C-alpha cells in the first residue's frame, strides 16, 4: 500500500501513530513492511490457506462475534442435502461437469430452493446445439448477486449438520497452522501472533480492517481470496462498522469509476448485468433473471428502465420495452484475452486501445502483439507513442524474425490524448468517492479528452447512419451535450447531470429511491443518482475537514446516497443500539422514529428494528428491520454463497496454474473452473516442473506508473528507477552465481527476458513441503519504446494467459520460472533457448 497507494497509506501511518497494530503479509519486504509492526512473508498464491486457517481458528475456538453472526449472516441457514463439499469430492464441489469445466450450482442452494436456483442455470441451446454456458455463468447477475429465498429455513442453535455454520466449520477444519507452514511458509508462531491480534481486535469494542490490491486479484482464485477475507470479517463482526471492512485499493486512473460506469463487457452502468443472446429476449425475461426480487436489488426494473430512458429518451416507451431490444447481447466471453485470441484467429478485425498498453502491459505479450499484427485497423489513444502503437516497427518479434514490418497489414491510427490535468470530470476512488477535477490547462495541439473523442466520433457515426431499421438505435440515441470552446469540447458537467438522472419535471433527482419503473425518470447510473442533487455538482464540494464532522460528508460525494460506509446498519445491534459507544456510528432513535448517526444510514430511514416483512413482500419490504445487507435477497452477509460464483460456494485452496508444488489438501491441483487458453502462441509451464523451480511475482514501484508510458519519459522518475531489475535472495544468488548489479535471464515457456540482479533480503527463501522454494520479484514498468528515457524487456511477456473464472483477470502474481546468469540471447538464438525449455 505504501508502494502503490501512498496517498491512502498516510491514513495507515496515522492509525499506527494512534496505536493501531499493522501487519503486512506479502511475498516481498516493501516500503509498507518497513513501517508495519510485523512483516510476514508468504508464498505467492497461497493466501486462501492462511485466510482459511484464520477462519478455522475463529470457528474452532468459538471466537466469532456470535450475536452479530446469528443476526446478520446466513450462518444458521440450512443448505440442500444434495450439496457435497470439496472435503467429500477431493477438491471439487457438487455439480462439476468435467467436459465443460463448469459448475451447475443448483445443489449449492438453500434447502427447498434447488429448483428455483437451477431454473436459470441449466444449459440453454444456441445454434448448432452448442451450450450457452460460456456466457451464463456468475456474470449474469451483475452486482445484485444470485436470486435466493428471502426467508430460507434456519436453525438458530447452529446444531443442524447442514446449516452454513457447520458446513463452514467442516470445510475449513484442515486449514491448520501446520498447513499454513507447509504451503505458505509461515511459521506456527507467526500465525499465532497474527490470529491472536486479529481476534483480540475484533468484537463489540474493536474492529480490524483488511486492505488488498491486485496482489489478491490477479490469481485464478482471485475472487475467492476476497471471499475468504469476507467470511473472516463477517465471523468477527467487522463488516459495516467503522474501522472494519475490506479495502480494495483501486485509485489509479479512476479504476473504481471505470467499473461503476463500466469499461467491462459483461455489465451495464451500476453493475446491472448485460443481456444474453437467446436468454433475454425481452425486458421481462431479462429482469426475471437479473438478480433477486427481494432486497434493494428488487428495484432493478426502475434502475434498468431509467437507464434506457437516459440513453434513448422519448423513443423509449413502455410499448417498445423502453428500447431494451437496442442493447447488444452477450454470446460468450468477450473479455480482453478472448478478444486477443479472436484477433489471432482473424475473427476480430478492428481494435480500440484507449489508455492501455497491452503490447507490454498484458500477460502473454507475444500473443498480444501477434493479435495486433493480424488486425485490419488499430486505434491507439494515449499521451505518448506507446509500444502498442509501434509494435509493427520495433517489437521484439522483429528481432527474432517471427514478424516482418512489410508483412504486417494493420493500419494504425495514433490519436494523442489529453492528460488528467487537461480535462474536467470526476475520479472515483477506492472508497466510492467521486471527486470533481477542474481543467488546469488546455491540451496541446491535437490532444483531446476521452469525452471529446467519443462524443464527436459518435456524432460522425450517427451522421453516416442510414434509414435502415438496423440503424434506428443510433438515430434515436440521446447524444446532444452542450459544447464549448474552440475544440467544441462537450460539457462534462452535462454528462454527470445525465448520469445523476432527472425526474418528470426535468429537475435532477436526489437519490436512487426516486427512480421509477414507469419511464418517468431518467438515470445514466442508478448508484450515482444524487451526485447532481438540487442541480449542484456535489462531487465538486471541498469543504475542509476542520469545518465538518470526521465522516466529512461535504468532501466530494460517495455512492450511493453520499453514505461513506456501506451496510452501516450492521454498526448497531439488532435492537438498533450501537454495539459499543466507542464504535457508535448509526443507531435507531425511537423518539424520532428514524435511524440517525454520523453517516447517511444504509437502511430505510424509518424502518424500525422490530419490523417483520409480510409474506410475499418484494424489494426492500421483504427485509426485516434486522437485515443490514440490503442488496442481498435475504439481507444477510453470505458466509456461504448458494449461487453467483463460477467456482464454488466457499473458497478452497488450489495451487496456481503454474506451481512448483503439489496441492497438499486435494487431489485437484488447480481451480477446476479456471479459464485456460491452450494455444501455441502462449504455452504453459508444466506444474511441479523441475525446469521451472522458482516462483515469480510481479509488482509496481512508486516511481513508475503501470506500463511506464507516463513515467519512463520523465527524467526525474527515470533517474530514480533507471533499469529493470530482478530481486533475488542472497542464498539463491549464491546458488546460481548471480552478482549484485550483474545480469540475469528469466525464462518461462513463453519467452526469456533479462534484468539487472538485485541481491536482497527483501525476498526470502521459504520452506514449502519440506524443501526450500525461492521467490523472485520483477517490476513490470519497462518496455522497448514509448519514448522512454529508460527501456528494458517487458516482464509481462513471461506470464501465462490463464484467468479467474468469475472476473476474467489474469494470474500474474504467482507463476514459475527459471533463472540463468548473464544476458539473454538475441534473435533466433532466443527462440532456440525457449524451444530447449519446452522440450525439457
């Protein structure tokens, strides 16, 4: 966090100064470790073992916050008798299909709900008899999650053998301190210190928080890493309470904002799911399967209809399903890596690359460049001529003879972009806070903002649209923002206002609860409704902290409804009283008949704690006054997910796709549902291969930014970190004959790169399964071009293309490799070296 999110880390430093105890768990000793109370090294790719052992420690010693767990989680809910655990099936859950490597989750359902849960999940047929499973997985629910009964059968005594609490306890029973030592390399003493500190700092009076970034996400079980931490936090009562929760550190380039207003293929704004071909023929079909009907997700018709009205205005009417047919449909996985394979195969002809640099920034760099070389056209928008724009004349495949410039027919259009100080608009950070950025200066020359580019491109496309029916969605699209200045820049405030939404009178709305399902409201993103309340740009507020409360409600605007902590009803007990005065945050005021406190209540303001829903109630009316997790169908925090995940209702430890060791827990080595691409363009290292004995993990440096396009051309930053380096321990350096400051070649079956050697104790040898396993670290900021003052090999060229099945993110944090002293070979000799490793 200190290295990659230094602005946020100031608050960790502040907390520690006030007495908080900070643990840092990471494969490398970093600037965060230097300020932590305790640094614990861990083998990359083994975090579920550690987290699972902490869960087991809590359950075995009955250290859970029992009152919180019984009231606010699904611990007492009874699961179907058809469910079988990984403990029963040697690493598989029930419902696994080995032919498709996918799960049918119907057996994971709550008791009595199996048929309901399975109804939308059975394999539907497409043309040619092909199953639709590719596009009918976890992503079909958006953020609403899977449907589930709002009143499932429960056993509050937690004695039923199929209640979630008992299932969880059996599932994690073998996750012990001894297993942590065997697979993570963490000693029992270190584990005990961590477990004692976390449990002592949780409960009525205290809370513990976890912070993570891509070190947890870039794995084939990345989503389940976060799930395990969520289970632990729910058991300890650390969710929805001040000082608790799980912080996903996502700040750079408005990453949170670019998923809220998505750049992803499988969701619409506000995490509504994308419609699927042949599954969602009309709006009613879509809404019946787009998540639950209870909880606040039960208002999904209002969210969706308001979105369609924002996009197609008066043309969207109840008679034409509010133009729902105008939305594109998913036919499978349209993620980045599948798209690259489509480029190589010739099915993807054109490509826009905006603010990305896949030629060096994505896993399997050679496959990325082979795909780019097979396009008809490529549009690159960036601040500098990144390697993605110049691969055809200076890429590494030209040196090896695998490509020739004269054979590459891709027509490349480079369009210079405005930087963040040369445009106005909002950033959304890790705490869901929207902050308005003013334009500091005009962009030079032909540089344009992203908003300007897409707006004017859209106008040109609409001008060329014909009168055919197929062009009707373009003609009727609302695309009429005010323009200003010599370059006719569209108004970013007008866009933000449209995203906020308006009512029948044309005035801006104040909250997403104002949205209607009858077409009388328009809203570009329901979770952002309120950011332009009262016709005021709420994201532009900057009242100093000394002039307001510690929650700082007038600094920017946080979605939803400007509440600064999600699910904060859980900060009070079932009767509505603070769990402790020290941690008081939101509470029930019986005299006023409303929830009050230091933040906007994440609950219906006037729903009393003793409210019980009537039979058949829908949306928020189906949740009791003691159900704080209001976006869940039952209002509970899920320790066990009865549906909605592609790889299991509970986390299980699987080894990375490329691992130097076997899985000690199960016969199933790796995540059975992981997404693989068995392609010659990007082959895999065999598991447990003696040819690739070391663990490689990647990271970034404070002095550089992502793939380096923004930092390598800057003299001061280039001087601070001038060259790609490889961190190795003194023991490994001695074994291999590596000299500090000398050269080392790092090899996988994809390619080999070279780096300077940094001999350091920051990466430590770990004893795994009775033998020493070495880890090495590589920052990934270098490439051959981008106008950089400093250049180097692309680290991502080493990485495999294998993905988490829930979110399609690559496994870039735990792969295997070999090291050789000296510089890598050039030209054809490099290919010969890689072929030697593949044969071996």
